[in-house]
C-alpha cells in the first residue's frame, strides 16, 4: 500500500538527505527463492529504492523486533532510531518523519 509513496519519495528527494531501504521478511524460503521472489516483486511494482536480502533472522530481532508488516524504522545520521512505525503510513507522514530525523 505504501510502496507508491516510497517510490515517489525516493525519486523526489536527494539521496544525500535520506535513503530508503526495503528489507523483505520472507520466512521459510531459501536465499535463492527469496532472491527470485524479491527480484520479481521489485520488477512488477517498479520499485526504485534499494532492497536488501537478510542473510539471517537477525534483522527481525534488531531494533526491538518486528511485530507487524510493514514496519518502518526512521534512523538519523548518527544511527539512532528516531521512530519505529508499525503499519502503513502516507507520503505526508513519511515526509514528517524524514524531517524529524534530519533535525535530530
């Protein structure tokens, strides 16, 4: 649901100000199957932002865990989590979060 807004933000805002990184949480798949699935999904949805494949479940346990999808972590330049958001958000809300991170 929020992918079109994330694509717009990625295309509109300079990469020096922020970076969007998608990390799929595909359970029960081999790395190769996950890679194929994510590659096809990115192609179909025309996703322009970076997507990384987790090499282990550590990403799900990082930052206090992931209790729902989508989960968004807003991290400032110092590497500090400014906000953890569970559930979809609008482009306007993402812009507010980006500004909050830039100003922290």
